[in-house]
C-alpha cells in the first residue's frame, strides 16, 4: 500500500504528455486558433460567451501544440493526484483513477479531453472545483485543521476563475461556497476568511460571466444555438426532455466501467460495515438501499452491453431516467444508514450533493452533450476513492487486485496510443498533402477522413464551415477546394 513516489507522478505526466501530443486540433479549435479567435478576443467575447477564462485558455492552447500538451497532461495528472490524495496517496488508487478517466465513454473523452476547445472548458473547470474540494476537506474530518487567513487571496482568485469557464460548474462553485460557509458556521460556530473570500470570488465571477450580452439573447430565445427552458417549448417540457433524453442515460449508466467499480466498492463497504450497525432500522434501510443501488447498476451494465433493446424500445429512455433517480437517491440513503461516523456521512454526502448541483442546471439548457458530464464522472470517481479509503482488504486479495490494476492500466493506455498514434500520423499526412497541392497551384485536393473518427470531435473539413476554418487555421488559400473521402484502412 505504498504512496505514489515523485518519480511515479513524473512518469504519469510523461506518458500523458506523449499521449496528449498526439491529439489533433479539430472543429472549433480551428476557429479559436485562427483570426476568428482573435476577433472574438478583440470584442472581449461580447455576444459570444461569458466563459472568459476558458476562452483565454483555448486561445493559448490552439496556438502551441507543446503548450497544449503540457497543460492537458498537467490537468489530468492534477485530477489523479487530488483524488489520490484523499485516499492517503496510495499508488493503487492513482492507478484506478487513471483507468476510470480513460475508460469513460468514448464521446466524453473525445469532447472533454481530446478536443482542445472542450478540454479548455470541461476539464479545467473540474480541476479548479477539485482544488477547492481538497482545500475544504478538512471540515469533513474530525479535528480537521483550520486554514490560515493567508489563503484568502488565493481562494478569492480561485473562486473568481472557477466561475468563468463553463456555466453549470459556475453554479456548482457558488453553491459550494455558500454551503461551506454555512456548514462551518453550524459545525464550528466560526466563519473562515478563506471561505468568505472564495464566496466573494464566485459571486464576482458569476456576475462577470452573466453580464455578457449573449445570455440576454439566450434567455429571449434569439441566440439560434443555445436556449434555456422558458425560451423554447416551456420550462417543464425542457426539463422532461433533457432528463429522459440525455441526463438519465449519461449521468451514470453509459459509463460501464464506472458502474462496475462502483458496484464492487459499494458491496465491499456494505459487507464490512453492515454487521457493525446497532440499529435494526439502519440494517433494514441499508439492505434495501444496497439492493436498489446494485440492481440499478446491474441494469445499467446489462443494457449497455447490449443497447439495442433499450434504445429501440420507445419507453427505454424513461426506464433509464427512473432507474437513474433510484440509483442516486438510494446511494445517498445507503451512505446515511450504513456509516455511523458522522464525518464520513458529511464527506460522502457533500460529494453526492456536488454531483446533483453540477448536473441539475443541465435540465434547463440546450444543447447538452457528453462533455457536460465529465465533471459528474470525476466527482463520482472522488466518491469511489473516499469509500475505498474506508474499507479494509486482505493483503493477499489486495496483491491480486494490484496486479490486475497494473495490467488493466497497461491495456487501457496501450489502447489509447493504438488509437491516437495513427490519427496523429494521418492528420499530419493529409495536411502535408493539402499544402503540397496548394504549392503546386491545384484548385482541388482530395484527402481521407482520419482513422477512428469516432474518437474525435468534428475531425474533418467535410462541411463548408469546417473547411473554411481548417484552411484559416493552417493558413491555406480559401481558393483551394478540399474534398473529403472515407478513410481506407
């Protein structure tokens, strides 16, 4: 059960650098990295978005692949480090967290990590949330140390920046800030300056974000791309549609590996803690809750192994939605009934509350996609890490699990390189072909789609808007027509 050594963190960062270097610029990256991005900056993103910090990040990352590689690798390493730190820094947990990140649904990875524009909003924001979560974790530990007032300025800045990246995380940050102040006051009859500073930062950042004129357009329904509930079809209809069409599926069940790990960890915790309960009512409630948690997770796993019937059946999405609610409520009830230590209940309930708060705003807006749930998945991994910290495993079994983890990590990362190395090679080759055609004065060039395009977001300039931005990004003449054909393996 050794802690992760510095050289191991260095090795993880190096491997991630090698992987992230292979990720190509695609879709909106071409706009951000070209004159379009500069035009947005010159207008200070007016009537575009209030994601000021996220916008500045993507502007920088789309201008240097080296910078993009370093920042991506650093952020993923930070996520693994912060979650592992809550589990006493064990390298086995670092391995598990890395596996869970890269076995997320393909659409989540391609939109939240691989796609630079998506990464700049959806990965960076959850990194900042975890930073504050780690900072205030002392409140959820008995005899946790009070933070010095010198942390006030860093927390003010952290709160401000966190709320300038993506809207549903902005809302989460504000709720977290209010909750932490209230919780600390109720628990300790004290108010820490650092907590107040974070709250002030989130309020200032939120006001700054939503002062952008684009949100008036979105609210009135005139944006043409983004909407909120009341702007089209009514609020209730929007909530129902978003929940059953997207959230009920993607919040948990679409992530098969996460479902399997959650089921195993929860079951082990139940076996070790159930007999320690003194109250018969607590035993009964925890048994019922476990049954519902395991049942819904098994449902999610089975229906994702064979998706045909659940997606083709007209009531399938409603079944997903109902079971999703049952799962999360049952998990909360299980936490409250199974563990006697009130600080354990505080920690785990806090994380579950964060998951609800970051997912809730998605009920009201369009469009929403897999990238919106990256924060949910990371917070769920944090929950799993906290539960793992509570269970004891026989050393022999632990040794077997450790070997299995190492093998799984090698396979998972090997698969990532097997996918993105050919993508990188093909991306460079087709760009060289386009440049050559331009230098030869040709009027049209034919290029192939990239291999494994399902692992990329808008990867080919096959539509007029993408062709225009692709040529703008790579400084290619707009007179050269690009024809995209299917990739030949």
